[in-house]
C-alpha cells in the first residue's frame, strides 16, 4: 500500500503541474464562475486542477495510513 500511495501522490503532482502549465486562468465577465482557457482557446472549468489536488491528498492520506498500520503491527 505504501508503494501505491507514492504512485498516487506522484500522479496527482503530475496532473497539477500539467494543468498549471497548459491551462491558463481567464476571467469571464458574464459568468461568475472561475474558468480556464485550454491550449486551443476554449473555455473549460477548473476541474482538472481540482482532480490533481484531490489525487495528491488521497495519496498522502494512504501513505500515512500505511505508515501507522506498519507501526501498530510491530
């Protein structure tokens, strides 16, 4: 579980880096939503960045659960 949690954390960090590089923020005067513009210029939501943050958090949580389970088994 420890190795899997490290892979999940690295995947989440990679998703966040990808989204920060390829999606730029764009203000939409009509809507109050926070939108981003994809590389082709289309407006998209900020879900990809949120998914990266969530994946990183889940990986870190699994890592600490694996470490605490290892301590209780000794």
